[in-house]
C-alpha cells in the first residue's frame, strides 16, 4: 500500500491537523430569467451555509472563518458577503468573514484559502463557498460607477498601463489583436490551437477549417447537454432545493411584508433542479445559431457552444482531521495537491493546459491516475484546446461525466467550488479514488486541484 503523500504531509508533520472536506452543497443553477434570479445573492449563500450546518453537528464556535467568493461584488453580493453569510446563517459572531475574487476561479480559491488557513494552523474549521447572480449583475457590472456630472453610471475601463507590460505587448503582436473580452479571446484561442494541430497558419483559418471547428464545438456542446440530462439522478445529490418567490402579473415578487420568501406553494416555487440543461438540443439546432460578435469573418462561437447566463451558490465545510474525529464527522476527501498560475492574458483562456500538469507534477501523478477530469466549459474552444494539448479526447468517459458549464451554466463565483464538490460526488458514486478539476480565468490565470476520496476501497 502506498504511503499517504499529499501537499499537507509534504510540509506539515501532524496528520491529525490535516484539512479534510466534511461536506459540500449547492443550490440549483438558475437559467436566464429563471427562478434563482429572484433571490438576493447573500440569501443564496446563506441557504447553502444553513443546509451544510444543519446536517453536520459540531461546536460552531470552532469555525474560524467564512470565505465567500464572487466575481461581481456589488449589490446584494457586496459588503463583505463572507461576513454577511456567516451572520445570516446564525453562526457565532466570533466567526470572521471575507470575500475574495479571482474571476472564474474564485470558487476554487475560496476552497484553497480555507484549506490553507487550516493547514497553517490559523483555524480548526472554515466554511467557504461562492456565489454569482449573473442575471442581476452581469460580468463587468462592478466596473460601473455612478457619475454625477453625467447623471448616469459609466464604465471605468481597465488601467491602460496593462498595455505597457512587455509580455502583454509581445503576445498582442503575435496574435495581431489587443487585450480584449473573453469572447474575443475564445475566438483567438480556438483559432490558435486548431491551426496548431492542423499545421496551418492562423491567417489560413477560414472556409472549411472554420466550418470544421464550428462542427466540433457544437458536438462538444451537444455532448455536454446529453450528459447533464442523462446523469441528473446522480447530480441532484449535491443540490439543496430552495423556495423561490413567484411573480404577479406585473412581475413583482410575491414576498411577505418583511420582503422574505414565503415557503408555501401559493406564493413560491420549490426549485429542485438545474434550469439550464436543454433536453431538445440537437446538432441541427446548434448549427443554425448565429455566431457571437467577434472577428466576424472568423467567428464560430454561439450561445449554444458557450456557457449561458446563470445564477447559483455553493458551499463546503473543512476542518482538521482531529476535529472531525472528535465531532463524530466523517471526512469525505482531502486535497492531494494544487497549482495556481498566471497564464497568457491575450489568449486568456489556456490556463488549464499548464495548471493541470503542474498540479500533477507536484503530486507525482499523471492523468492516467485520474478517475475524473473536470475542465470548466466556459467556452467550447477551451475544451477543444485543453483536450488536444493534454492528449485526451473530450469523449473520454472521465471528462465532465455529469455535464459541464455549457449545459449547467457558469455562475463565475461559485463554479470552482462546484467542480471540486462535483468531483467528490463522482468519486463517491463510483467508489473511485482521484479526480482533478481546473478552469480558465479572465486576464489569464488558472487553478487546478486534485482531490482524493477518503472512503475509497479497492
């Protein structure tokens, strides 16, 4: 039997203080103008916190921190949502709280920050999670401020000094583009890696090449939806249903006099399922969708092969192995190793191609030892490029087996936490041992995390 070796045992000596994952839960993921969008952002994470605390009995005063991630920290997702979630979930006032933002990898960073706080001895237990309300606060909403002179909100653009960075300039020149939106970066990413694997110049990417890539990207989308529909009975185990208010004829929310949701069918809907998977999707439907504005002559992204607008929250509970044992709680997973990197800010979305091998190298492991591989499907070119470069097929049964973000949605603040939690459920459901998850990130970053099923049996 191999000796237990992971990132904790590399640097710390007391096995009883090793951080272990006790539980994970999430809301259903809401679609565009769906029922989940009728909630406040802080209420969604509070719902997850209350659910996870209710089913795990231990002294809540031992929780040292509440870490909540969010990409657009405005409105009901602002004012240090980590602290607000802790107080709103009726945790002791001694539980501190913070909010963090690492764009699309924010949820994974919340988990890793919780792990790090326990591993270094700062806390014995940490509750963490992520939230995003994209229907209310679309990506880049936090770049707008109210301008009194203009009498309206105006966007504050990124600092132009970024464009003076020599490496950024070199990459812009190489790809004949500028530091731009994720959509344009997804176009460039797809063109670059497709051309690379076809042995053609990027300038030759048109006609049959463009049509061929579009076909493959639509097939990736269809596969994601088919998996999500087929595996619903497995995926639902990680979901905690939530009462969502109904609306009247004028689209006003039906709430009580204190603006709270009423948990009864006359005024609310109990949302149990992810709203985003589309059971009637077909290649013919996908083929007929218009491309999203980008380089119009070379565009191939559509609403069908990209992740949809979505809302949701997720949460995890971590503590020391010793505290879990004392509290009678069963550890479900540990982190074997992880990697956090900066990547090309122009292609922007190729981070997993480097982060995943880095995490595996640190763990002295290989993809062959991974029972499940989750790569976030922000855009289908990310899936195409990662699979080609990492030398496995997107049809591999280990890859996003319960569907990915193209089908499920990508509430950016919560997805990283969800990917790790989904890997946990996949390992437990199959009685397998190891899984890795990763995601691309705006402005070029990535996180990759390897977990081990604590209850794996040969």
